[in-house]
C-alpha cells in the first residue's frame, strides 16, 4: 500500500497555519526541557484558554456541566485537561495520552566533588540513551532545589547566550586505541558521565594547606546565586539536557531538530487539540501529559499509578455521578489515542527496518496497531474494529496517515502507555510522529507530520465514539 507524501496533500491556505503551529511547538519545546517546565507551560496555556484548576472546583464544591473546562497539574510533573461533553461522563471520553519526560542525565543526591582541581557533579542517566552521544557537547542544567523549609529554587542554566554551559569530557583520539576497540555500549560508561562545572579555586587561607579549593569556590557560587548549601542536593531534582534552542533543518526548513521530540512532539498537539476544540463536544475530551514513561511509567506521576483514575473519580463526583461504578464505566467506555512517537525509516540504517511497515518521515501521522518487542511482548495490540473506526475518522477528515511497526520483528522494540490504559477495557491505539535519531540529544521530525498529528487529534476528539 502506498501512502502519499503529506507535503503534496497540504492545502495552500494551510501552509501559514502549519508554520505558525510549528513555531508555537518549538517555543513549547524550548521552554519545556523537563517535565516540570512542560507542566508549567501547559498550565499557562490552559488558563489562557479558559480552563480552571480541578483543585478549585473541588475546594469550592462546584458542579461541572457541559462545556466546562478543567485541568489538573499532578505533583507538578503530570498534567490533564478536560472539556466536559454533552453526553453523560460514564458514556466514555475521547482521550489523547502522551508523555513529557525524555531521556536525559540526572544529578545524583550526593554529587559534588573535586578531582585534580576540576569541579564535577556525579550523575545517573535516565531512560534509554547511547551514552557516547552525551559527551563533548554543550549541556544545560534544569530543575528544582527544595530546601528543608519547603522553599523551592528553580534552576535553568545554559539556555541564554550569556549563560555558561556544562560539559562531559571524552578521551582524545590520540590516546583512544583501547577505547575504540570497545563496543558502543562500553565506550562511555555510566560512571564516567561526570559533569564539569568549574575549575577556578578559592583563595587559600594558608598556602598549601587547604584542600578542595575548587569545590569550596563552587559552593560559594551556589550559596550566593541560589541560597543553596551542599546538603540541599539531597532534595534537589536537577536534569542535564542539551543546551540550546531547537532549529529548523534543511534549505527548505521542512524539519525541526531539537531535544525531547520524544514525546513532546505528540504532547503539544494533544494539548492544543483539546484547547482549540470549538463548541461543546458530544463526549468529554481529555488530554493526558504524563511522566516517567521512559523508565516504565513507574512512581506516583507515571501512568502505572492511579493518578488518572483518581482524577476521573473526582470528575464523576463533580458532574453528579457519585457511585463508584461510574468511574469504571467512564474508563471502560472511553476511546484513546496513545500519542507517542514512532521510529522513522532511516535510509542510512535500512537493514533494521521492514520498509513496507516502517514510518516514513513526511508521510503524515503514524498509527502503530502494536508495539512491544519480538513476539509483541508488552504490547497493547489494538482491536481491528477500533482500527477501522480510526481509519474512517482520518479519511473523513482529510488526515494523511500511515501505519508502522518499530523495526524488524527480531531486532528490538519498545513500548508506550497504551497497554496501561487498555487495562480499563477502553479501546487504545498508538498514534504519533516519525522521529529520526530517537533518544539522541538532538532528534529530528517533519513539520508536515506535526501538522497532520494535530489534525488527527482534532478529528479523533470530534468523531471517536460515534460509530
């Protein structure tokens, strides 16, 4: 089956809209290099679109009705937005679910040390990365430091032109004969991903007697700029990410290179689709932007927890459905697009793909009936009836789409949040964007695919559940 290039299908009057949407997305991407920053941006956007915090609804004992818009920022690291529909909530929702965490390097709890008069932060990588890709490039430090008194200091260093950046060193080629014989997974080991943060020593109080003068100088800088003591690292959440803003790629500017396309390139259009929906929907609309997907959706902010189910319980209560069975019915009767990226076919590495079933960059939004590994382990594997419904919705709304698998059957694989939501009995299928260099510090996507994903999500919100 042949799917046309999405650029060929682009209507003339949509070109300006595409470029504007791509610019908006890049701003979200550049300002949201951590989950907390993404949630902060999502809250701002939601409130600008008339959404009200669910906490306010609960506190004031409000009753929600058709057309009401509410959001929930869960622990500042996951986010949900809802538009209440005309039909009863327990008839089901139309859900878009993405994740906003991305592979990175985290700072350890006891990280600061000095070695041969160079100051370092010890780190632990997060998610699936090729460690050798994270050395010898400018890095930024983002996150929060929470002090014992409960006050929080936000950190974002390395993005402005006047900011310093940070660095992880690599071995020079002249001395790397042994290193070059190692496998790619061993060339750089996790414990060598030590972040260089300074080298100027503090003035010695007594010549030759004082140790760790670089560390002392760095602690003085942290104290002066952030009011931070060394022990405050114990309750800090600091993430090391590539420094710099996303960039347009190619003479034609048709592609976007940036950090965190997986999965913010699906999270942003999912959020925007719910925000931009016009009128009162038939079914309640929902966008979920969740945390921890890259490490198994664990913890209190990951999709494996009950935070989403708990929020739906609050919604049911707020619309007058106060029996517990209403929550089960709401979730069971819902339909969902698990908005997650797919591996784009790369001609440079064609041998790991089965081309007939690979996602082609620039050919529109991509549906993965199943993900998982090898024998579909860890997969959702959507029902064909639901796949047929989604096909109809896409064709009826002029959305360019394709279907794909994540590489050849026995080569590898991966997973999404789809199966965790399918456990409620709802219909779920993965729907996202083809990405080149997935999980690298800089990933690559097509503007055309971004635009088609936005159109896809709008169409799904409007028409899902009508069949």
